[in-house]
C-alpha cells in the first residue's frame, strides 16, 4: 500500500473517530451540559421566588393604596380603628392563632393592668397604649411569613423594637416590642 487508504480502512478510521466523539460527549460534553442546565434551573428557581415576593409586595401596596383612597373619601372616626378593652383578648387570640397557622412558637409578655391604668397615647382622644413584648421562634421562612402577616393585622399595633437572631440549627428568634391601642 503506497499512499491510498482502502475503503475498508477508511470505514475503520471513520468508525474510530465516531467512537472517540461519542466517548468524549458521554464523558465530557453531557456532564458540561448537565452542570449548565443545573445552574440555569437554580437561577430560574431564585427568580421565581423573587417574583413571588415582588407580586406579594405589589398586592400589599395596591391594597394599602386602595384602603387609603377609601379613607380619603370619608371622615375617619377613631372608633373604627381602635380596639375596646374587651377586644384585647380577641387580639391576643388572633396573634396566637397566627403563630399556630405559621407553625411558630409564640410568647406574649408584658401585658398588665387595665384600660383605666394604661398610659394615655399622644392624642386628643381617650386612646391608651398597652405595651407588650412578643417572642416568635421557628424556621426562618415561617417567622418571616408571620412577620409579613403582622403588617396587615385587623387591629392597630405599633412595633417599637425589633431583633432577629439565630437560635441554633435552622431556627431563628424574633423579639419585638409593640403597643396595642385601646379606646378608654
């Protein structure tokens, strides 16, 4: 054989090259493509979570804007906003049920006295402040969901202090100081 390859040798050579390409694809190419797909899936999951948060924030904003527009249209009466002494128990129950709903451990502290002994709020009306502490512990997503729901309570409460810390494992502890507003 002087310089030309026979048809049989050409077939062998093409077969060897094809097998080498297949071997490289299975050992290198597909692994590279799989890792690229995995990174893309992770980015999509992160963006989906961010989208859900943004949608919730937009809905909350739209709801607050709608509420403000409704309030601008009518005279605001304090009795529509503030609790009476008898409903304080219901507000506490609501917070406890909210903690149960989100699977977090909830402890209220610092509530004492009556509406008659509570300090007066800085208002012209007979509204008083009932300060309290709230301790919430659980997984970070559950504690965050609880905190987000507290932004839309059916009664007024004002957060005056806030701290979040790790509690070991995947749990966190949220400590808040807040005020219930009550009508005398």
